[in-house]
């Protein structure tokens, strides 16, 4: 679960303005979502020369369920390295602008191996789904499909949100279905529904005095906002009534929560 860093260093910790027990994506789910929706990263192998030094290569990949799969050239340095030592790691960083350290990243650690038979067929389909332009050379004899068997994963979701993800949690965690629609929904809410977000904060959280509210994220379980207070920005999270998987369901839930907020605030008055 995420960690709150509301309190500046050296000051007394402040309780979150929202219920900490509401449903929240696990770090395994967050990691799977980030990797599945990025598709490019740095593959680190152990160099043959100078022997044992980490060697980083920019790669694109597909996801065959929980396994990153690569199409590699036999001439590539990282391929030659993997043939000698199969220990590798893959760093995947969330794209964006602004403070790079505030964005998410995942490091997957494990062993790489060339895929054959049914495993190669499955990997081929997954790789081409993510990288359709590779269709004209994927069958060349000097290319082969490899997979990374993940043994551990390190998730960092920006400042104050980090952990090692157990391999079982990585394997069973499902990418969030709202990831593709998140930017559009967040942008729409921030541009057109400031009043609604303010109502939700006042009705369902301990945020009472704030000058600005901004939606910062949405997922299958709920959504996150930031309110600007005299003490600085404070995070807010509210849950949906059940999980969602489409933008239509998100709209319905946000409308319903806004209506409930209006009723609650009018009743309180």
C-alpha cells in the first residue's frame, strides 16, 4: 500500500484526510500496469568484456501474461551476454514531463532464456501485439524470441511509495483496465468538474478548508485527488462502489458520487 508523506521532515505526522482502508491497487498491480502500458525499457545484462560489468541496452518488449518477451538480434551485445550469463534485469520507467523522480518505475530481476515451441508461439503473438512493425523481420533467422522469468520486482511509484513485490503478487497482479483512459478522464475532470470534486472532498473526507482541488489519478477501485491547503498539497482518495473497467462505468460512478455528496451536504446544512 502507498505510504503517506504529508508531514515535512522533522514535523509531527499528520493523519491523512481520507479513509486509509478504502480499496487501493497493490504495488503488484501498479507495477504490472506500468510495465504493460510502457513497452520499452533498459535491459541490463552482464558484460562479457569487461567481464561482469552491468551492460544496459534500450529494448522494446511485449507482455505474455506476466512475462516480458523480447525479439533480439543474434548480433546484439546483450544477446551475446545472455548466452554466457542468463542473469538480467529490466528497468521500465513511466514516461512524462516534469520531475522524473516523481514518476513511477519498475525493476524486474530474473533470468532470460530463448523461447521455443508453444512458448515461442505465444511470445510471438504478444510481441507483435505490442510492436506490430516487427512483423516484417520477426521471422528472420538472425532474430529470436526471449523471455524474462521474473524472480523479484522492485516498484517505486514516486516519492514515498516503494516496495519489493513478491513474485507471486507480480504473477497474479492484473494490469489496471483504466490505464488507457486515465489521462482523458483526469483531464476532463480537472477542466470541467472542479465544483463536483470539491463537493466530494467536503462530503466524504476531512478536507474542509482548501483553495483548489485536482484529480491526479483513477483506477479500477477509485480515484485520487490533491487539495491545496494552507499547509500545502494534501492527497485524497475515494473509492468506487465496486470495481470498474471502462470509461463509461467511471463516468457513471463519478456522477453517482457527486449526487450523493450534494445530498449529504444539503442534509448536513
